[in-house]
C-alpha cells in the first residue's frame, strides 16, 4: 500500500514536470529521420558537432574513435561553466534522452524574454542552453493559440511561428540536425550498426540449426517408431 502511495506521488511530480505548461500538453516528439548505418551522415554530424557544440559540451566517454578523431573532437576537453550551469557531457545523451527527444529539442528553441538567455525550449522548459542554432534555423516565437490535431496532439511546429529567417532552409536544417543526432547515437553506441548486422547472421544461423536438428530428430525417431509398431 505504502509503495503505491509513493509511486502515485512520484508520478504526480514527474508528469507535472513533463508538462510544465498546460498549453504544451499533448506535445509529441518528432521522429528523428536517422539511419544508424549512414556513415556519411554520422561524419557530417561529427564535423558539425566539433565546430558548433564542442565549445561547451564534452564527449568524455567516447572511446578512441576514428570518426571523432577525423572531425577534430578532443575527448579530453574540459567542460565550461555558463553562469554556474555546466553543459552536460553528451557521450551517452542519445541513450539517456532518446534520439527523438534530441531532434525535437534542437528544433524547438523559441524567444522568451522572461528567461536569462532570452530563449526557452518546448521539450526542456527553462533550459540554460542558448539557442546556438538560431543563426541557421532562424528565430521563432510561441503561437497564441496552437491548432491541435483530431486527437488533441501537437507537433513542435504547431507551437511556434518563425519571426526571422536563418541561413538554412527548413529542409537543410532538418538534415543538419538529423546528422547531429545520428552522430550522438553513434557516439553512445559506436558498434550498433555492426551488432545489428551480426544479429541477423546469428538469427539466420539459429533457423538453419533448428531445421537441421528437426530433421535429425525425425531420422533418429524413425527407427524407434517402426520398432514400437512391431
Ligand atoms: C554556449 C554553450 C553551449 C553550446 C555551444 C551548446 N550547448 Fe547544448 N547545452 C548547454 C547547456 C548549458 C546545457 C544544459 C541546459 C540545462 O541543464 O539547463 C545544454 C544542454 C544540451 C542538451 C540537453 C542535455 C540534457 O539535459 O539532457 C543537448 C541535447 C544539447 N545541449 C545539445 C547541444 C548540441 C547538439 C549543440 C551543438 C549544436 C549544443 N548543445 C551546443 C550549452 C551549450
């Protein structure tokens, strides 16, 4: 019983944190259009990360890696502090938050004069990270009355409207952020593509083994059965 109470209280807290503002209720994470085996995208993401994110974020848990090394990512970099907030290490971010969360986060900064940085974020309300991608994406503000779909759901782009154009088109920005997320997914699990490939071989092998074992079993029992019938 006690356990149930504690759980209810914890749930109440977590859901109130998730939906910090009622008008964001029903917000769905955009699905990150990434492909774990697309090395060209991962490399582009690494290069973009080295020039745009490494000034603040570390990747300390990334093992010695050719992709990161080629992009100029230094695993020994020290994190810098922004008004007391240390930008988190992002080596395992794709596992912690999930790729869809990061993809949506990078898209959903909006201008908010009420915060110290002048911006806020739809999936991470009150984030201390500045909107460092806004020169590319452009600037956006919250809409007054978001239009929900039939089920009451909202996408990040239903909640904001652009107020200033960036240097990239929305399609270019989608690609760049997908590359970034793909690189972060790779950083968290560099051998994923290889493991998946190997997984199919192992499954295929098990299927063949099963068929062989079955035939073998039939062969063995044939004698026993004919013996029994006699
Ligand atoms: C000017 C410094 C700065 C730069 C540059 C920067 N960030 Fe951040 N970032 C932060 C800070 C500070 C936080 C922590 C926010 C908080 O906890 O309120 C953060 C948080 C994050 C988070 C969420 C971490 C969490 O809590 O799960 C992600 C993801 C992220 N940054 C990705 C990026 C990416 C990708 C880039 C490059 C395109 C980037 N950041 C560039 C400062 C920066």
